[in-house]
C-alpha cells in the first residue's frame, strides 16, 4: 500500500505532493514501483495535527481521484479518512477502501456509509484523537486491550451489516502509544493474526524508529525496510509504506528466505 499524502503538514513528506498535479504524479510513480493499493490522505493524522473539515478534505482528494480514473483506471484506491461525508464522496468517485484511524468513533455516521457501500475497511486501534493521543498514553495491559478492541469492534461492524471479509486490522503503531507499548505490540503479531483477518502494518518512517534509534524521519528508511522484512516473516503480508520499491524488495527477500 503506497502512501500518497495530499497534505501540507504530514510528519514525513507533508507539502511535497499536496497540490493535485504533484499528488497524481506521485501516485502514478508508486504504481510503477509496484504498489498494489494507493492510500490517499488529505488530512494529517500525525500527533498534534488539526482536524480538517470534510469539504476541504474532498477538495484535496477529488482531483487526484479523477486523474487516477483517467490515467490508471485499474488502480485500487484507498482513502484515509474518518469523515462520513468524505467516505461517501470518494467511494462514489472510485475508491474501494476506507482507511479509518477512529473505528467509526469520530464520526458515527461513517458506519452507515460502510454498511451502505460495503467497501474494504481498515479497522485501526487508537487511544484518543491525533491532537492529544500522545499526551501520556496509558494501558493496564496494551496487548490485552488491543485484542479486546478488535474483538469488540469486529463484532460491532459485522452486526451492523459490514461483511467480515471486508475488514482488515491495523494495531495502530504510534497512535496513542509509547515506545514501550509499540515494541510490546510488535513483538506479538500473533495477537491480531489470531482473528483470521488480514493485518495491515503501517510503520513507515514512524516515531518508533526515532525513539529506538534516535533518527529523524528522513533517516528512518533502512529501519522501515528491516521491520517490513521481519514482520513479513512473522505473517504480516500488507504494509503501508512511503517507499514502495524498497518495501517490495524487502518483502521478496523475506518471502524467499522463508520458503513461502
């Protein structure tokens, strides 16, 4: 899953591709590098990021979605949003996956959109909103609480009418978690794989590498590649990344060495 940030303030590449022509060009490059899915985001979810109104979010997304329809109609497009209005608009414009950091908690109307359109859906764990999620996050047992979150929300989504086979799980590394919380979760991917649903890992360039290795975002590429390969060997097949070509190489090596 290749990341296309259409934002001026994302933690890694904010502002580089936020204008529609640059965003579309970057999306097409990621497809050439072998992205299976393009994940478009118009609102930053970095710690401390401000909320973007849905109409502005849609204005950022629409030109790139239109461009992809014309230049790469075969592309599988995901949109990173928690707004019901945005989700409905982009699904009408050809997106087929909603990548939601909130589990339908920030805008309850999103659940109605999911039930109506039945897209692919990334169910992600987070503690708090981006504005405050890194203000002293606390857990009694982070592994147990993330497992219980998935149990509870998978049941809720299916009960509401979203088929289970549309749902992918994301443990939300870096979302309301300290370095110790993140490392404890990453050491036990079996916790989420046990649900029988695909798991999406979104580690690319994240603060876990800053905390572990004292590296700024621009120098976290090698650590991201290493983590991608290690997690593939542990059964995590889907990875949301900034650098698709590097990730594909890491996945190919891990697959070859693992004999699967």
